[in-house]
C-alpha cells in the first residue's frame, strides 16, 4: 500500500533555543523567508503525502493557523494589488481535509508522540518527519525513500554519516555490511549510544517510513535513553518481525534544534536562495574578511 500519511511530531518545548521559543513554537522560527516547518511539509508533499498529522502540544496553535486560510490577510493583499506575495501566502494553506492535529499531553518521548497519531494513521504504512531536522535534497529525502519503498516495501529509516564523536546525540544503526545502492541491511539500532559502544557512525536522520505494527510495539515500549519512550527502541523490536532497511539519502541535513544547527540552516538556505543567494554570499565573504 502506498505511503499517504505523514506524522510530524511538533510538541517539544524547544528548550535548546530558549528564550526564542518562549512565546512561539520552535517550528515557526524563520529560515530565510518561511518557518522551518514549511520546508518539512513541502518535503512531505513532494513525496506524495496526502495527509499530515501534526502531533502538537500547548502553545502550538500558530502552527495550525499557519497552514489554514488567512482570510483577512488575503483580502487586504488583494485590495493592495500585492499579487506575488498573495500567491505565496495562498500556497502555505494545506488542501481542505488534509491535515489533522492531535495533542501529546505529556513529554514522554518521541515514541509516545508518534503513538499519539495511531488512530488518525490507522492500519496503513506512514512516514514520520522530525521537523527539527531540515534536509535539503533534490528529490527530497522522503521522496527518495518513497521511491525505495515502492521497490522493497517494509520499513525504512533515513541515515547519514556523522563524525564518530557525535554519535551519542542520535539513534545509530548497525549495518550488516551488504548494500544495494543506497539501501543498507541492518542487524540492529540503538538510541544515543556511548561513542565506545556505537555500532557505526550512521545516524538516524529523522525521516522514517513505518508499518502500522509499530503502534502496538510503542504501546508496550518501556522508557529508554533519557528516561523517554524511544521510537528507535520500538523500531529495533519491529525489525525482528519485519523487513527493515536503512537508506543513505543524497542531500544535506541541518539540525535546527540547536543554536549552531539553526544558524547553519539559515546560512545554508540563504546561500542557496535564488532571490538572495548571490548577495548573501558576498555579505558572508565581506563579514569573514573583517574577522
Ligand atoms: C531523535 C531520534 C534520534 C534521531 C534524531 C535525529 O532524537 O530519537 O534517533 O537520530 O532525532 O535528529 P532527538 O534529537 O529528538 O533527541
């Protein structure tokens, strides 16, 4: 069955980028000219996703507003003849009926956040995209994964390589050694391992295609790393019963959950922008020359 639905867990407090996130969700922080979450939604839509399930929490209402119609704004822009910007504003609206919102009431972990979407996803394969992570790729990271999924089915998790000293910040896979292009067979995966115990330097990027059986496993999943219910732990159990591949995608990831990662994302997208890219490059060069 085709991957039609995507779950975006957006309930986190954004503690690593406080106080910026005191009154607005971290997902709404701008990267050049749009909120970070817009890039992730666009990635999902490019991959053919038809319904997005946002797992939200308190104080996340602006995400719901952002993807809705902004009637007064549209009328005002139209009256002023600002057609180009009006078109861009209209494009941020998700098609009628294609978004759902469910709240994760307690911060029990990523696994619990995904589990909160189970009734809306139902009994079909689905994608998970962590909006902290922006992945610049063409085709998009999820589109690459969907293409691989259409060939091999089962479950797929996106991975990329990190320097070994950083593996303990991520989920890490244990590759079997056999590869079919970008698809990697696995023997296991572990969440936030100490560097000495890490099975590889292939980290889980934050893009997943999962079968609905994951929900039953999440239901009984005990606490793992950081005292939280970890998606990685439930996936490691699912791997015992179902086919599970890692996919080393082509593209560049930015971890907007940290200050430096967020800065890198803004810089990366600004430099690549058609509108301001050339000027941004000249500006960055001039600033560096002054150091
Ligand atoms: C989550 C996942 C982890 C993954 C990471 C990607 O961790 O649990 O497996 O590698 O996202 O950014 P978090 O960043 O929420 O601690």
